[in-house]
């Protein structure tokens, strides 16, 4: 397989988005009197627009309209202000962008209009109802496909088209790290509901898509919503994504930071009697975390506790008050923030906890934690991420991981103007030592990181360079992040 390419996928509706009118009603300029007669309009059945347009084309043909007249009038339809600039910019930056059109219009109209506007080259693929002229110059149109979606018109489900396209591209080695969906119509909502927290929905102000989004609950749409009126607003968004990205990096510990407990303690409650043997947990308190957890998992397995039981209990781990709101905020503002978790727990516990209601796993760009797997006998195992790399921890050194991640991102064109480190444990101090005056360290009040910082504050030579902002609840963290917008 060819080397994987990461790009931005720009998805456009056509009518009232790329063009500033409806191509299907525009063609009626060629009808006697410039409009459809009442009897023709009455042939429309709700959800069967393509069937209606077939009737319109037959009516035009019966009244002497020729193919060249249709092509000529379609070439004169107005583009939405500055939208040609948007498409030309995308076309000239094809290494960064792919562009597709998903429309309930038809192939003849869209190809004619894109060609007349000098932007056909910018569109990689067009998904619309197939149309053709027959030998008598009558235009015919057929539904794009059959589908099972109950929310969409019978001829087209844009969600199905979008997901199939992304899947096909992935098989060809093209992966989209962001989808930008630009539309206006009610049938654009279905695909938008499938987008992730890293994606952007751009509904046109005053149109049905915008009105439908305004009625949705917050949890119904994960993508960030950026409304628009002129193509210049879409153009600005695209240009920002094509240049080197300058963002804020939010780094979180997990135990007692994102969740309001220690995940190892939480799982240990599954032991017979509700707690592990004292000698096992004494080794844990002495810093031999992974060794003790490995023994804990063996004890649980031997006691009849399944790996699924452990994962189920982790999905119920309590989140710190307000921390789900913090993660949702980061997801909604993914053009400003990247998010990383660095934790001394393990990937099995952590991934299970991220399945909790109200949490979008995709908000977390990368997770650094100790390894975990389940063997063929159903027993869970854990293994250290690092091997005594630093005196800060025997299992994982966050002070090594953070600069490595920042360097990797810089090579991808992403630079961070600020790092915000949110944590609680003493091993969070190591990465904080490497932060600069423009960065922020947020230690949780009453926990070991806060104590360590207070201790170093009494030794001028050991003071952290970053700004210190203690926190107690997730809302304290949210207030700081909101200040960067």
C-alpha cells in the first residue's frame, strides 16, 4: 500500500451553497411564463423530488426546449459570493485538500455550472442524480441510489455517500484528519450528525440546515459549528487549515484529574472483601505500580472476576466534576486546541473509562499510558510504557513524552503557542519543569503536584517557569481554556 496521506476533506452541497440559487427551479426560466403550471407542481410527492424533476424535463421538452438552451441557461446561474474563490483555492492546494460535491441536483446541471465557472478542476468527485439527454433532446434524471435511511429523501442519503467515500479513500491510503461540511439544506443534517469532534460543519445562515442545528441538543452534533453567509468566510476557514497550524496543547493526567479516583483503586474494589491483600498494595504504595497491578489482575482472574467485569467497572468510574464539559469544549474548538492524555494507568482501564456517556474519545488526539492486553484465557495483563527511564517514575516519564510529542507535531506543521498541563500527581512535575513562561501548569488543589510546586516555590532556583493556576473542579480548567479563544 502507498504511504498514508492525511488531508482535509471539503464537502459541499450545491444549490444555495456553491451557487446562489436552486438549479432545478432555475431551469424553469425556459418554461412558458417562466414557471411550472399548477398541474405540474401538483405531481410532486413529498420526498420524491427527482421524480418531479423528470416530469419538469418532459414538460420543457414537450414545449420545444432544446438541450443547448438548457445548457446555456444553466451556465448563467449565479455563484454564491466568493464561492468560486473558495473552490479555486482548494484546487490550487490539492496536496492539502480533497473536494467533493454531494447534491440533490443532477450531473448535467452541476458539470455545466462548474465548467462555466472555471472551477470544475477543483472538485475531485461529484455525487448527484445521474442525468442525460436522449436522442430527441429530452433531459432525463434518475435517483442516485436506494438506501435505508428514514431521515433522507428516497433518492439520496448524503450520510451514506460521505461514509462510503471516506472508507474507499482510506483503502487507497488517503486518510482525512478533518472534514469540513459546507451546506444549507435540511438533507445536509444527516451526514453532519456523523462527523467527529475534530470536524467542522458550516451551515449557511438563514437556511434550513442552520435552523435544524439550532433545534438540536448539544450532544446530537459533535462537530464544531461555524456558520457562514458569504464564500469569503468559507475561504478564510480553508486558508487557516492549509497553513501551519498554531494551536494550544491541553495535556491531562487521568487518575484524579479527568476521573475523580485512582483507576487501580477503583478496580481493586472487585477483590474478595472489597480490597486487595495488604502486602500487595504496600508494594503499590512503594512505587512498584505495574508489578502490583499485574499481581492484582492475576488475583482477580483467579477469583473469577473476568476481564469484561473489570472493563465494565471502569466505564462507571466517576468523572471529576465538570471535566466532561472541559473535554466537550476542547472537541468543539478543535481548530484551537489539541488534547493529549499522559497517565500512569493502562490503556485497557483508560479506554474503558472513555466509553462513559457524554465523552467523545476522538477529542483525545493521543494517549500515552502503560500497555495492556487480554490473553487467550481471558486474563488481563499490563506492562510499563518506559523501563525506569527517569527517576520521576519507574513506568512512564511524562517529561520525556511531552517534548517528543511537540516535536512530532511540529514536523507535521502544527506548532503550539501555549501548553496547558492539568494534573495532580507528583510524576506530573517532571513535564512541568520543561514548560516556559507562556505555558500554564494547573495543579489540583490538595494533591501531590500542588505540594511539590509549593515546595519548589520556596527554592528560587527550582521554581517552574510556567504560570501556575491551581484548580479544584473541571469548571476551573474550562475557565482558563475559554480565555484562549
